C-alpha cells in the first residue's frame, strides 16, 4: 500500500473512530455547549467536521498518488 493511501485511510477513519469509540467517553449531559447536551454537541460537531476530514484525505491521496495518464482515457 502506498504511503499516501495509508495516510488517507487513517484520515478517513478519524470521524468513524470519534463517533463510535470515543462516544462512550463523551456520553454525558453536562456541560451544556450551545444549549445542547455535550454528547449531542459532539455528534453534531463530527457531522460538520467529517466532510473537511474526508476532503483532507482526498487531497493527501491526490498529492501522494497522482493519477496516471492511462486512467484518463
């Protein structure tokens, strides 16, 4: 596996890991953030951040593994 692909997969796994495995650690009502219980704020925060993280993974993949000329035909 190429370096860029491995790094992009790690970046792509960040939202999954924060929503699945970190959720038990942030599962609390207090503190209230923006009028929301912390667990709901955490979930909404990662829903908003996921496209940015996946965009970064795409850019990393594209930088380290540029498309071949044969792929464009």
